[in-house]
C-alpha cells in the first residue's frame, strides 16, 4: 500500500527548516552557515534535511523564493482592486514591494552578500525565471487595464509586461551594485537619483505615458537604501 503524505505536516516541517536557515543566513551569513548548523538547531538527521532539500543551495533558493512570495502577496489586493486606475496600481505595487524589503532589511542585506557570487549563478537564474513566470501575468493585466482606460499607449499587454519585468530585473541588479558602491563611498546619492529617474523614464516610455506620470521609487525609499 503506497505511503500517504500529510501535506500540512510536510509544509510545517519544511517551513521550520526555512525559518532556521533564514535566521542563520542573517546572523552567521550564508557562506559561513552549513547544513549541519541547521540540523543542530532543529535536532534532526541529515536524512530529514535531504527529504526537503537536495543541497545548501536549494535551501538558499527556497528562502529567497519564500521572501519573493511574501513580496508578491503584497501586490495581490492592489492588483485586484477594481476601483484603482492602472497607473496607481503600478505605483502601489512598487511601494508595497519596497516596504516589504525595508521590513526585511537584514535578510535582504544577507542575501545581497552572496547574490552575485559565481557559485550561486544557478540560484539567481532560477529566481529570475520564477519572477518572470509570476510577474508577467500580473503586470500584463495592469497593462491591459491601462490600455482599456486609454492611458497606456503600448503594444500587446503580454509583450509589454515582459519588457517591464526585464527592466525591473535590470534595475534590481544595478541597485545592488549602487548599494555596495554607496557603502564604499564610490558613488554619490545624486548619481543614484539620476539612474532611478532614467529607469522610471524607460518604464514610462514602454507604457507610452508622458514623463513624470509615474513614481516607481520615492525619495524616502531612496534615502533608506542609498542615503
């Protein structure tokens, strides 16, 4: 008789691994942390760990995915609001994601330390593809709404959303570089402001709206990360 799996129990146990891993990534750092640290915290065997994850990198990927899920969850009620115009939806989605990152700053900084490492290239690629799969349909609906409202002058919604996600990912990569550069004092806050403005203008160009129509990153958020 095949063994049945209690999905709720499976989720709870997997979440326990992620909770411990996230805390260790924040306190010890991902490179220093090892699988045995997680096992010792939970007092479980290696077999239990490998039932859920096949490697330390897979554990990192799962922690990052869970963080991304939380950020995405902030967007769902905004995107589903029938009374909110498309432009405001985009602004509120970006503001919501920014707040989520600010509230999880310790984790964001810990991930940032290892994100650009060559050894984590596979994790980065998987997370990028996951982001595209999840965000494109959501943004596509907003773009279609904006077109129907007569505000966006863009091409097909799916194509436009794909370009917007590519822009977002490019900006995220640069934001990591700018944060590190600001910590080292090798780039000024004014340069960061200009680059953010350039990305915002590119966003507006893709959507076909006038410059100044959209605020993707407000001043308090810029000062929080780059001030």
